[in-house]
C-alpha cells in the first residue's frame, strides 16, 4: 500500500515533467474544468488517468481521447455532488471519523504493523503526518459516502425480475468475463453458544443495571463500571440495516434519551441500549454491553454436534446440503445448502483456502474453530476456466443485472442534471 501511494505520487509528477521536457517552461498546474463553481485541476485529471491505466483498452486510445473520457467521468461525479445541497444530503462527522479509524486499523493490519508503525511509514514514505493523511482520506470517504446517498435517494435498490435477469444474460453473456482457477465449496457452521444458565445469569445482571438506571444512577457511571464494549466510539451514527436487526428494531422504538426496559440479546451478549439520536436513515445509540462467554463444556457440545453431523453425512444418512439448511448458522450460505458458489481461488478467504486446498473433490474437512464457531468444509468441484450460467450463478448474474439497470437509470439522471449546472471545460 505504501509503495502504491508513493508510486502514484511519483508517476503524476513524472507525467508533468515528461509533457514539458522538450518545450518552454510552463505552469504545471492549471484548471481543467469548472462544474457548478467547483474546480477540477489538471493534477486531479492526471491522477485519475493513472488509475485508469489498468482498464482494458484504455492505453490503446489516443492521449487526447484518454483525457476526454477521464475528464468526462470526473465531471459526472461533480454533477452528482452538485445534488448534495439541492437534496439536503449530509454525512455525519462521527460516522465519517469511524470509517477513517477502521480504514487506518485495517491498513495497519494488512501490513502486519501497528498504527504507530503505520504513522512512521506514512511520514517517511509520503512525507505527511498521520493527521494530514487522515484528512486526505476523510475527503475521499466523504465524497464516496455522499455519492452513495445521492444514488440511494434517486435510484434506491433495483430488484430485477427473473425475466429481466434472463434478458440481461441473453444480451450480455458474451461480455461477462470468465472465471479462472475456480473452486466450488460448501460449509456448515455450528456456533459455540453459552448455555442457558450462563445466558440467564448475564441477563439478570443486565436487569439489575436497568433497575439502577431507573432509580437514578447515572448512565456514565454504570457504563464505566460494567460495560464490556471497548470500541473507540460507542455512540457513532449508524445507518439503518447495518447493525443487528433486534438491536436496531429496539433502538428505533425508543425516544431520545430513553433506554431499554429489557436487555437485548445480540451475538456479543446482552445490551442495554440508550437512544441518542434518530434520523430517517439511521440512529445514534450508546450501550452497556455484558458479554456472554461460553464454557469449555459449551465448546465441546458444539464440536460433538458437528462431528456427529459430519459422520451422518459421510454415512449417507443426510445430504450435506440438507444438513446445512437445517443446522448451519452461517447466514450467508445455509439457505443455499451451505454453498459459497463458484469462486476464483485468489478471491477465497485465506483461512478457507488453506483448508479446502488440502481436500479432493467430495471430501469433507475435519471441524475447525473460526470466529467462535466450529466449521466443516467440503470441496464440491474444481475448474480451470468456466463461464457464468443462470443455473449455478443466478445470484451473481442477478447482481450484475441490478447494477446494470441502476447505472443506466443513474446515467439518465446525470444527463438531465448536466443541463442544470454550469460546466466549463478549459482543456
């Protein structure tokens, strides 16, 4: 990541230098276009052109056509952003800050480094402070979030019918890229859950805290003394549909400042929720979390259950797909008989890939502990190359059709909005 960022900066600088190496000295920076009073700099255009170099066929175009196409894309983005004030679209500062925090943590984790080490690397390799880096990233994230909300407001979610998906596939199937080095595999996941005795004990403790709140003890005091929620910001603005359904539904029924009269169970434990703010598309909450920790006996019970299920599958008493539908708690796959569908090996989670790469077709792995659950995997099939088809890849093709229809509708709106804002191209 560090090298990519540095390469990008160096490349942009070299592009300016190359354009002027054999000519009279000129001003390197200039205005490429103005959209609704917002300036697009030539340097912005050159950075975007660098990023488009990996697009198939882009480098075969004349440089003037490359510039025209990229500039037109930037103009379209500015036209979309012109809707922000017109549609009163906002991004909450705490939500934006939380996203940047997550980005920085994930970036450090991918490099196998701490945030402090990452900060030093950014200073050394990019010549900017962590605060400056966060500011730049925050600008990009804010635009992305605004664009997403503009799209959501005017396009929403398009769910194509079966007929529309089939028509899309019939027209564009020859344009859909093939998959290479792919695996078809399935899973069954049995979570290690605390016994009812443990869960009831923690729930009773949560009820005692609610009683203390009702008797006038300050929220902050009880949260400090009892909550096991150690996230950076426990009161960040969260969009609807992002969090767990029971938590969200309960919070939406509260009035501002009110807390729940009963604790709410989530995968982390029992929650006492307090509503801090509410908008049409999201909520702000604080919570006191009391985690439920399974015992060793609970872990052994989950392992025994999965071992028994694996044995029944191997003896032919139940099919893998039927077992997944009935017993697996993996919400992503259980309704599909445990199948992840065809995936290119390079995109498969490394922890999954390590296990299924050791299997032969039809073989089931031994149970493995992952993220609080025991899992078994089965390698269903392999292929060096394959084309998407409606029978095996309907969900993927459906998403492609939905995206195509959304983009088509959005492009129609952009074409309309371009006539409503001032645009001046200066290149």
